């Protein structure tokens, strides 16, 4: 039985009401269906992981390419999908709204909008402009399905502006502009995370864990984090296995790394199951 977009959005919103859940990031339909088979309750796309799979860098794809990818992921699993929607693929609030509308029609249960401008001279949008962009995204979502989740991302820590007070100020403004969930990738300490959680409460906070030195889910839950994503880390892990095996062949003419591959029979069995 196919799960409708509305049903996925209702379920996704419910996940944000209490507890702490992991929202892993597949980069294609196969990885999405494997994650579903492991019992995860929701998924999130990864702009980096998908871009790498096409032979391009992160932020190297056009909006319509990403929307097509999102539509495939949404149709291919019965889990809610949160879209890594970069900066909305536009500067002007009305253009962001138009692109958000495209993503909603693709079936996503939620999406994130960054305050990263793509301009090296001014890597973050002016704070007022950034809030206007979030408000425009909110209006676009509400015009289609109020159940969909809007995530607002403050990218300061990823562009060299590691100012926690400025990050918190922006997240509060984004919450006031209509964001349902707040996200500041790049936080590295329990104190930073706790301060963000307290500042935007009762709205939920997403934390990125992208390395082996990160926190456990239990530790993040104790800090009040509502959801945990991994960005491009799973894609990098897959590429890591690929490159170790390929380099071994190229450098030594041996194939021992293949012993660490996931069994083909298991992939056949899992991906051959009915989706719904």
C-alpha cells in the first residue's frame, strides 16, 4: 500500500514532538531503501552525497536536478524524506518560495533552507534578508501542506564565523519567521549544543554528526536534541571503501579489500523485497 505525501508529513511532524531520532542521509534510491530496511523512521537527502554520485562537487547541481532526485527518493520508499535544499537555489525570497513549492510537489515531508549565500565575499545573507527567505519558505509550505516541516540552517560555523551568540540570534529570528526546526551544523561541544537547545526551546533542534569523534544518540538526547543527521558521512564511508579497494588494485594488484564489502546476496534480498 502506497503511503501518501500527507501521511508521511503527519508522521514526520509527530517525530519532532518528543524524544530523539536519527535521520540518516542516503544519496540514491538504493541507499535509501537499505536504510529503510534497518528500521529508521525517516530519511534526509544529502546535497553533497548526491552531487558526488553524479561526478560533481557539493553545491554543483541545479534546482531541477535536485527536485528530480527528491521525487525519486520520495516515490521509492515509504519513509518521510527531509530535503537538503541548500539555500533554496535562489537569493530573492519569492524565488526561494517558488523552488520550495517544487520540492513540496516532489513529495518531501520537510526541507531545510540555509543562510549561506554562495558569495565568497559575503558567505552569509544579511540577517534580515535571511529571515525574509525563511518567512517566504514558510508561506510556500503553508500554501500546500502545513504538516510539512521547515528547517532553518545557520551556516556560520561552516563558513568560518564560529560565533555562537550570532548563531543563536539568527536561529531565534528564523524560528520567529516560521521555522519548525533549527539547525546549526558545525557545533562541536556539549555546551554549544545545550545553549542552542535552550535558546530556541520548545522548538526542536537538529544536530549534525559527521565524524567518528561525534556524540552518541543517547548523549545528544540528554542534551535535549530532537533529531540527529549525518550529512554526507554515509556517502563518504561508502566512497572510502570504494577508494581503498581501487587503490589496492591500482597500487598492488591485489583484491583483499573486497572481503570488507557488503554481501551481494544480502543486497539482492533486501532490494528485491516489495517496498510497501
